[in-house]
């Protein structure tokens, strides 16, 4: 187990850099502190339910089920499921990463993990409704259509570009973190 | 509304879990905490990056970026700003709508919205922790390139 100081070294460095930034640019001080407060509140609000849900997923969904539904041999069904899982999610993209780690641990295929991340990032249903209202149906729906294609292409391209060994390493890492 | 839905889902799941098995529910909560503590260092770094990015690139600056540039340069600029910033949709969409009404191009706005959602430069420390440096950088690079393509498609779809 790594020590506390080593794990938090980057965070402490970032905090010091932030203090230096505030001291060096008084013009941005108010805005920086304001957005720091806003983002902290947003994170504190959104994090508890996301992590509770991933804890429940971890405990209640058996590995065999996940492999059957979203594993290597799950085919189109698995991809659709990954899309739906990401699309019905709520919350910012950084909430998707720990979730993805649990899905990896449970045996979901890497391609489906990438589809899930892509769907979480762009095809979230509550956001889509909001986008339609603000920017118009044509804008939102054409963006949705092209993004669904894009998510699949990006997932395929990453899978192709990433060596098998690196994917195996990520799965081992997910096992360790989860 | 987003967050409310999330809490409702978590409460429902937690309740159902408690009814079925107390010890497993406790294990789930423990796992939730462990997962959170595991990512906390990266989360704090992201927090600082977001705060600085949003201070420098405030809504007024973003609007100038999106409003001024036209053509390929405008699209590139818009997608870069979208890639760096992390703004929730309920703030970004109305701002984008106002810009659209004010005469900004649909292609530029689409480049901004797409890269805002798909690309996360400031959240890279978190993404790398789970996906490794290589996969995280690849995903963001691909997503950024794609968001530009998507922008031209949306711009075309809106114009027909």
C-alpha cells in the first residue's frame, strides 16, 4: 500500500499551484475562487449517489451475468445495452470512469466499456431533451445521430490502436482498484 | 433534475438492497467509499484544473471565441474551447442558444457542444487513472477530431 503523502502528492502540488495562480493573477482571483466553490458543490452533490450505485452494482450483479450480457461474446445486444446504460445515466463524464472500472471488473468487453463511456458523454437522454429545447430539434437530433455513429467508430478505433497487453493491464488494474 | 433522478435511483437501489440483505448492502456502501477514496487524489487535481480553466475561460470569453471566428478557424477555436472547459449542459445550452440567436454559426456552436461533451482535457487525470495514459489520450484525440466532423454534419443538417 502506497503512503498517503505519495498518493496525494499531485493534489497537494495542484493546491499549491492554485494558491500561486490566485496570488499572481488578482484579476482572476474572484472567478477562480467562485468556480472552485461552484465545482466543489457540484461534485459533492453528484458523487454520493454515483458511488452508491456503483457499490450496489458491484455487490449485486454477478460476474457471469455481466459477461453474458456485456462480455466479449455479447454481440449487438451488449453494445445496445452499453448504449442504454450510458444514455440513462446522469451526471458529468467523470462519474462514468469509476463506473466503467466496475464494469471491467465484472467482465464487460473493452469495446462495450468504450461505448458506455461515449454514450455517457453525449447521448444522455435528459440532456438531449434540454438541448432540443435550447438549440432546436434539428440541431439536437442531427448531433445525436452523428454522435451515435461517432461513439461506435471511436470505440472501434481505440480498440484497434490499443495493444492487447495494455487492455489486459487495465483490466488487472480495475480488479485492484475496485 | 438530473441530480434528483440520480438520488432517487440510488435511494431506491439502497432500499431494495437493504430489504434483501443487510450485510451485502453494508459491503456495497463500503465498496462505494473505497472507490471514492481511491479516486479522491485525482478528483482534487481535476477540481483545481476546472477552477482555473473556468476562471480564465469565463462565459464572456467563450462567447467572444464562438461569436467572432467563422469558417474553419472558428470551428477549430470553438472545439478547442469546448475540449478544455467543463460546463454542465444546463449552463452551456442556453449560452449556446443565445449565441446562435446572436448570429454565430451552427457549425461553430456544434463544434463547441460536441467537444464540450466528448472531450475532457481537465478530467484527464481521472480518466488516466482508470484507463491508462495511452487509452485516455487516444480517446480524447479521437473524440476531438470527431467532434469537428460532427460539427460540419450538424451545420449541414441545420442548413437544409
